[in-house]
């Protein structure tokens, strides 16, 4: 067994994401038999000593059948209506299933704003920590009934990766209807006529060269592309990831012997730098010249006003902004020390010619992350 699989198999705390297709179908809604089987596997892992947080998709899927809908809705209002019904169904199903093991379930509904806003971020973290301290099982889902298109995680794979870091988890397990990461669509031959091959372990971006990832199915909003993005997000922040089929949940949670694993970066990002890089909402952007790109991205220096060629957006002091190169590519993110009006007066000017109150860096090195 590889070191990565061993780390996941013996992780003290894990986040387990359950995909919509693993517990719902269009005709009957929630599949209680499959959900019970997943709870059995989760209970076995918890009984072995691990803390487990569940990120459960399926709210919209669970509401489709009771409302008499024939397919997953595409408009926001109907999605929210289905979620309002499905969240009750889903929470009750998880609670009933875990009650077989005399465990209490706590539902945690989050929006993207709860993670991007520092105060909400801290409150969510405290809630998850307290639920674990009280030996309750936290079941997390995106609050689809109130989330707008502008304030969505996009899919619960990304939510699970953010929760893994938020909770300080030692591993993330993504369970859905796919059994691992393949070089292409395993249902179809590749351009060379050969079938796609499963990738056992991803140690870095170079292992993903040539990999083709598709979008989601009829019940979910994710697909392999979102799972791959979530796995890279989590592993980049220092959390190893296992991607496997929900039907193999027992093997995945018992010994991490199935699916594809993603190695974590050696140094885990601090909570603040993770928030800046992955969770915070961007309120604008600064365009950097080549010299500033070199200083900030390669030498990890603070961003000075002389190296900025343009500023966009109505940001305020303490907001997160994107750092762009001349081609418009995002090269980093940072917390600005000035509002947009002051920044506009500083652009391209050397520090020594600015008024005394504007001589600090636009963004200090401690508040910068490289993308």
C-alpha cells in the first residue's frame, strides 16, 4: 500500500462526500437501502476511531419524486423548491439510518457566502468542531433553498474540499457513481481506439497531462471535472484525497484499497492563506507588470504600487483581489491594504513619491498567495 493510501486508511478525521447518484434516482427519489449501506460503512470507520463529517448531495434529487417532477429542474426557483422538500427528506433519512447505531445527526446547511466571509467561515468551523465534540455526526449540504447562482459552490465536490480544510480533516473521500479517475471516458474508446485506463495515484499536476474529464449526469451538478478540481483543491491545501465508487464504500473507508488517490502537498496552507486562495470572494483585480510578477510570484515579495499598471473593481481595505499579468491570467490573490480610490492614485508610482500615509505595500507578502 502506498503512503498516501495508508494515510487515508488511518486518518483520524475524514470528510466523506456522497454524490446524488449514490442515494437518489429520478423515479423513486431517495434510495434508503443504498443510504443504509453507506451508513454501515461510515459507522464501521467511526467505530474504528475516526471522526467523520458527511457532505451529502441529493437534496434536489430527493425532492424531485415527491413533487412529481420527471427530471432535474434547470431553473433556479424550481431547484430551490425541490431542495426545500428534499432537504427534509434527506435529513430525516440520514437521522433515521444513523439512529440504528444510536448516533445523533446534526444538519449543517452552508452557502458560498458562509465560507467566503471570514466571520461566517469561523462560525461554521466552530459549529462543526462542537458537533464533533458532542459526538454527533455532522451532515453538510449546500443550502440550495437560498443560494443564488452568484453565491453557489457550484457542486458539493468543491464544498467537500472546503469543509475538509475548514474542519482540519486528515483526509477527504469522494464517493459517487465513478470508481476512480480514468485517462478518458471509460465507457468509450479513446482517439487511438484503446480503452481508458484508471489512474491509481496522482502525485502532482504532471500526472494529469492528457486526462479528459467530463461534466455531470442527470441528477448531479458535478461529474469528473468537478471531482478532479475538488481533489486538486484539497490536495493542494494539504489534505490527501480518495476518489471511489459509493458501491465500494466499505473498501474505500476500511483500507483505502480502491479508486484513485491524490497526494497532499507537503506543507499545509494556513487557514488564512487557504481562505485567500480558495474560499474568499474576489472584489476586484490588479494588473501587474513583468517586474512585479517576478517579485511577487517568484521571490514572494510584497506588492508595491510601482509594479501595478491598472486596478479594477470597487474593493475596500481588507478585501481579496486577483493579481493578473498583462495577458489577463490570474497569477495570485491577496488582501489589499487600501480601497480602490487610494489604489487608483498609487498605480505606477514609486513609494518614495507618495504621501506618507500611502507608502505601505498595496498587498503585504504575508497576505499574498500564488495561484
